C-alpha cells in the first residue's frame, strides 16, 4: 500500500485595539477551494492588557469555526457523491 503525504497550511490574521481582537483563519485546500472563519475576543476593562492572550482566544475561536466549516464541507461532499443525506459528522 502506498501512502501519500498531504499538507495544509492555515493562515491567521489579527486586527486588534486596546479592548478587542478579531482573528481570521484561512485554509487553502489542494483542490483550490478555501475555507475561511472568524473569531473574536474582548478584554474586560479591569483586565490587564495582554494582546497575546486576546490573539490566542480569538485565534482558537476562529480555528474552532474553521473546523466546523470543514466538517460541514466534508458532509456536503459525502452527500453529493452518494446522492443521499448522510448522518451528521460530529467533532
């Protein structure tokens, strides 16, 4: 049996100010399609300003959404190939 190595690269971009961090995750798949997702974090006014923590939270939320979008994409492709509605894919 022959194994094929496949790699994916996720790009993350952040926009932030003193209180909010927005993250965008982008995954380009080998077939040329793209899956994009967003995440957000807000700092409470009494919390210490820690930009990296905001990035980690917003980034994790964007990656979580990216995972869900990827599962939905796979589910839709299974349905298209089979011509029927398949069972939901769970994390």
